[in-house]
C-alpha cells in the first residue's frame, strides 16, 4: 500500500498549495518575528511587544467572521492570490518607517486585516484538492509546510536582522508574498465553479447558520476551542519570548528564535510525519487529549531548566564533556521545545481534520473565520495582561500559570471523553 503522505503529494494542485503556503507563511512569520524584535529593541518593554500582537489580533475580532462569510462565496484560489499580493503592498512601506512604533502598529494592523481573508481560504481549500481518505495525511503535510516555514523564519529572523538589517528583510518579505501568489495561480480545483455564486449575501443569516452548525456538532466546537486555546498560547509566548530569552536563559534576544522555536518546529514536523504515516487510524480525540496534556506539562517545565542542570548526575556528565558540549539551561529548554512541538502537532492536525470532515465547502470559510475571531477575542486580554504581569512578576511565573491552565483544560477533556 502506498505511503499516505506520498499519495497526497502526488496531487499537483495540493503540492502547489503547499509551496504557496510555505512562501506565504514564511513571509508572514518572518515579518512578525522581525517586528517583535525591532519593537523590543526600540522600547525594551514586554508591553510594547504586546502592542504588535494586539495590532495583529484586533482585525480578527472585527472582521474574522465577516471575512469567512465572504470567502465562502468567493473563489478561494483567487483569494489566496490577491491577499498575498495585497500583503506584499502593505509590508513594503516598512522599508522606510521601521523605526516608528506608530507606523509599525498601523502596518501590522493592515497586514493582519488582509490576512483575515487569507485564513478562511488556505486550510478550507484542502478538501477541494484531495479525496476525503487523504485528508489527515494532507493536513499533516500542510502542517509540516506551516511548521517548516516557521522554523526557517524563526531560525533566520535573528541572524538576518544582525547581518542584513530590517530594511533588506522587509524587501525580502515583499518578494516572498509575491512568490506565494504566483504558486497559488497554479492551483486547479476539482470543481471549477467554486465561488461562482454571486447571489445576495445575508451576513447575519450566514453567521447564525455557522453558529448553529458549531452548536450541533460536538467535534467542531471542541476543535475550535482547542485550536483557540493553542493559538492564544502561541501569541502569549510570542509576547514574553524576548523577556524569557534575556531574563531566564540569559542569552541575546536575537538568538532566541534559533535556540527556542527551531527545536519546537522540528518537533512539530516529527509529529506531523508520525501522524500522517502511523496514527491516521487512531482516534483524533485521543490524539488531541494527549497532545494538550503534554503541552501543558512542558510549558510548566520551561522556566525550571535549572532544576535539571543543578542535579549531581548532570554535573558528573559535564565533567566528562568538553566545555562546548556542557549541558546547560538552554539545552534543557531545546529538548522541552522539541516535545512541545510534537505535542502541538497532536492537537493541530487532528483538530483541523475533524473540522474539514464535519463541514461542506460552503461552510468552512465561516468556521475558520469564526476561529480567527475567537482567537482574537480570547487572546486580547491575555496578550495585553501577560506583558504587564511579566514586567511586574517575571516571565517564569507567567509560564508556570499558563502551563497549569493548559493541564486543567486537558484534564477536562479526559473527563469529557473517557
């Protein structure tokens, strides 16, 4: 029997989607990471960094559901093409004004506003390109593409900033968005009439129908809850990441992407491969439960790497290693990050697959638009609050609290699905 991942890759339009998605996500993540570093360098404040996250999340609250309603009625291929071109145009002015906080916040808001129309088209398009039995491996590959773009963007953001400066990076980001639009043009639908309905749009009715669907189908609203929780976690960690690097790990903030996020994304890629090849017959709810529990435990452990490196057996091991290989807090953090990445894949891949299996082509845009709105609405208070709390009480205590919340959520899921 042919490998499920290979079978999905043999679908040409899906492969073009993966390439387009890689360039698009690479551009978006590189832009976000560079802006976080630039703002932290300009302000030396976790709260100022939270301002970037706020500018990125606010459009999802205001326009997420509306964008989903509209995208469900449009040709999703065209949406992918046009949104990438528009984001290139919105990112380009940063070349000239990357040292002004107000303009950074404004352009971040604008790029995010365009992205609200991109999101309801990217993942919901997958069932239109591959047969249903390939949905899980296709989502695993799609996740690997996203994770791969994150690993490249995070790994290169710090070194790029040091070597080339922010101006050249913003030029590079512009070209990445353009490349993404070119590959999106190559996608062909099984149904060429997709998005051709030009009838009257009854926004409130369609939004009501979307919420009715979510309320009726348990798999959908549970998946949305879990995805909202984890995406909020990612935003929160993005806010306190620079402070975590400088205050706990005692490393330069520019080195944090390479040392922290790269191992996490490697773990995500490993998890996606394992799910796509070996776990595609397992219960998706079970994968999600264990992924959430592991995530909580590892986040809880992040600030406490020193407890491991202070053990006697670690000292004994270090005595037999060259100084350059001595185990320290950064190494422990990298191992934990790999496990967190693996756990994330156990959550993201099955959750997205369940949503796609339970919805039609004319419903998925609204569902993912609603997810965007949920993430924005739920995360706005934690994102703003975590910057203030981290400045007052320290990053370590914030991470401990976050880990406990995630563990509690996983326990509730285990109790719900025994």
